[in-house]
C-alpha cells in the first residue's frame, strides 16, 4: 500500500491534522464562498482547526462543480495557464521546481485558490500581482484522501492574478514512472514518463485536476545532458540534447493531457505533419510500423474537419507503459507492443489520432461522462480503419470489440454497465471498462444506422465544430443531438436514447457486427477441434493478427496437451513476437497447463507492463492455488518494473502487501 504523507506545514500556513471526509468538508463549507472562506481559513490558521480546507459547492449547472474527483473551486477561481519550471532528478526519482498558475476570478470577492495535489512536498507558495510582484502567500495542505490526494488552499490578496507553487514530487508518484538503463531498449540511459489520466496529474503538478478545466501551458524542463525531453506541446526534434528544453502549448487542454517524457530519444519524420520519437534501437521499426499515419490524418480530416493541433507525433515508450496508448495532444504516447512488423496493430494509432477530435478537442467534463471521450473515439477509429484499410478489417475489429464488451458485461454489476456511470466515492479508473469504449461506439453506430451515414457524418462534424476546445457533459451531448439530429420524430423514435445511456446491458436494437473472414476462421477452428484436419494443413498463410486472435478465442477452452503441442508445432505460438497473439495463446496455455509455455510466459510478464495484456494473465494464473503461488513468485520479480497504474490493479488481485 502506498504510504500517504502527513499534512505539510510551512510558516504562516494553517495545519489540520484530523482527517475529515471529503463529502463532509464540502457540506461544511458550501455556504462559505469568497471572503467568508478566507475568514474561515484565517481563523483556522490561528486556532487549532478540526478539518481540512474544502471546496465550496458551486452552481449545479457548472460542470466543474459536478466533478466529484477534484477539490478545486474552479467555479470561483479558474486556472487558465500554467508555467512549469522543473528539473528531472533521476537519482532521486523526483521532479523538482515550480508551477506558476494564472487564473481568472469568476466570483467577486473569491479569495482562496484550491488546487488538487497528491504526494507533493510543498516548499513555498507565492502570489503575484501587477503592482506588487511576488509575495509569500498563506497556504494550507490538508491530510490526504487515499484516492483524491490533498487539497492545497492558497489565500490570495485581492489584486493577485497568479500563484507560484514550489514543490517536489514523491519517488512513488502515481503519475510518474522511472526506469533504470537496464529497463530500456538501449540499456545505457535512464528514462522517465508521465501518465496523467485520469487524476494522476495532481501527483506531479499542483493544479485544478478536473477535465472541465482547460489550460494552456509552457514549460522549462532540465534533464541530464544527453537526454531529450518531450511534452504534449510543440517539440523541436532538431534541438540540441543539452539538457535544457522549452515548450509551449497554445491550445487549451484538460490537465490529464499534460505529459512529459525524458530519455535517450531519436526522431524520424513520417510526413509533413507527422513523426515518431523512440529509443535509437527502436525508432526505425516504429517509423516503418507507423508509415500510414499521414494517410490516417487525411482520412479523418475528410470525415470530421481539420486537424487543429498543428503536428501529430508519436512517442514509443519502453514496455512498462501501462496502456496501449495515451492521446496526449501533439504527441501520442504508445506502447512498443504494437510494433508487430506488419502494421496489423496500428488501429491503436487510429484510436489515439481520433482523440484529436473526440476527447482532446471535445472533452468529457467529468469522469462519469468518459464515454463521450472513448465511445466517440472507438467509433472514429473504426471509420479511419475502414477508410485506410478497408471494410473487411473494420468488421474484424468491430467483432473483436463486441466480444471484449460481452466479456465485461458478464462480470460487471448492472450499475457499471451504464454509459453515464455513477462514480461517486470511487476512483475514476473504475469506470475504464469496455462499456464506455465499445457500448459507446455501438450507440453511435446505431445512430448512424438510423440517420444514414452522410447525415450522421455531417452531425458529428458540426458537433466537433460547435464544442471545439470545450468540456461537456452527457446532458450537453443529448441536448445537442436532440436539436441537430433527433428533431425528426421518426428518427428519435427509432433509437431508445435513454435506454442506451442510462440502462445496463445492450438494447435490443444494438448493432451486431459480423465478419466474413471470421466465419472462415470459425470453420477452420471447428474442423481442427473436431479432428477433421491437422493444424499443419489449415490454410493460415494469409491470416492477419485479427484472424489469429479470433481463431484462438473460439477454440475449446479445454485441450489435451498433445493438441496444444500440435498447434504450437504448426504455428510457433509460444514464440510469437506479436504481443497480442502471445497474450491470447498464453491464456489458453494457462487454462490447459501447457508446460512448454511456462518459461516464455514468465519472460513475457517480466518484459511487458501493459495492463491490458498482463492483468488477465495474472488473473488466469491466480484461478488455482498452485497458479496463484506461481503468479506471486513471478510478480515479485516483475513488479519493480511495472507502472503504479498496473500494480494498482494487480496488487489486490494477488493480495500483494509488499
């Protein structure tokens, strides 16, 4: 369990040592906006206060006030720009420096700025005014909630327009990962990267960590000489690797899209607006794998309007990256597990590129609206794949997506099968299931079927234009759709919108994607399983990754060792370099105690940190007492190389307490 720091105290700041539940703190202070809150804070700084600073309740029609995962009082004072000045200290596994926040006061008399933090050591806070310059500010950092972290409250003089917070991160910060040279591809230089979604930005920047708050930012990042820093901002691949880098992000983005990485990085151009960063030993393979990126951009612009972020580059991270990709604007972070050598897994690039419209341009205002980001993006991803690679490939990917959705629906409670999911009192990561992704995409596909593709494309293009650089709620989308798409009574009656958004499971009108190619694969699997044909005689030479994944998924769950060995001998599945195929094969191997796969499975778990691939394998191992012991033995060795997001999921699965 990650240890949380005590409330930190600096001269002149209030200190509160008794933990008070967040909901109670909000109820207590809901009638204390502005100067009344300041008076309360000053009183508690003098007296022995009995609760931490809290976020006053704001107007219910303000999306930021409905964000249950942020302490920020962004309905009163809203941060608009952040200037970072940070040093990357590898030997301490820390970022150290300052964040200067410019803000607007939305409520007259608002005198306290409340920021989100997690595991930050605050060394100083200053306010800045046009007339007086910088001056020390009174601040307090309350004790931490295990999920939300601790609110940092800064008392502001009336004329202040900025606040500067000096701080350092914790070595165990949830939004940072630090890799030794041995954990990288080149094995010569260390590497670090951030992962801010959903609420991890607060672990490396004190800020208003809500997707409803959009900011521009600039940064000065200092690294050891020879290492290159890159950010979700304007990057210069030709800049000297001198350890001193400047960045500017002129478009406003939510906090979870602020991103930083530093390591031994090379760059290859993919097109006029596209390129890829990676370690030198990986960059050429990545450039070949991502060669279609410019074509994907052109296809998306043709459908949904201009790309508004100037450049689209990718950064291939070391294998410990916990996700397939992260849509950081201008610079997608990507896992090396998609470097299959045949471009069969680059739908992930299509997905992250699609976020440049759905998610980055138009953003969910709270994490219960996450489907507005991911459902739209999966729908766009499939349209991009269809445009670039053809309808057959899109159909296969849609079928695989539907299978993943059904698997989640079987294990999830009814409440978590709803698009507009209730996340009150929970970590927003709990909502990151296949429901917002695949059910959301099916909902949009159903709207497309009802309206017709041409009309629906025009609707989506208008939607992106109308809400560009804004954060919206589910209610906002439904109101826009009611006016611009569903005003036609016949169309509105054809799609049960409320059932799609607020009911569990799938409505009866849910699309059922199908693939002719998969029908052929299923026939082959049935023939082999029934003994009608040998594995070596199956016609698989032209199969893509998708067909192999489907083949392995539809095989009988129980196979005799000799039959497993026959498959392995015919197709070399145990040694597959394709991370997705290997994952599916290892699941089958675990279920059937196929011992020749034991050592390769262990290497796989030691070398890859992508949560989607490793969590199901640990779960499969843990299904038996002997397997659980083996899983814990492997995890003991692998855990130091995993990201905190991955360990946060695997620790409770294996009962890990360190």
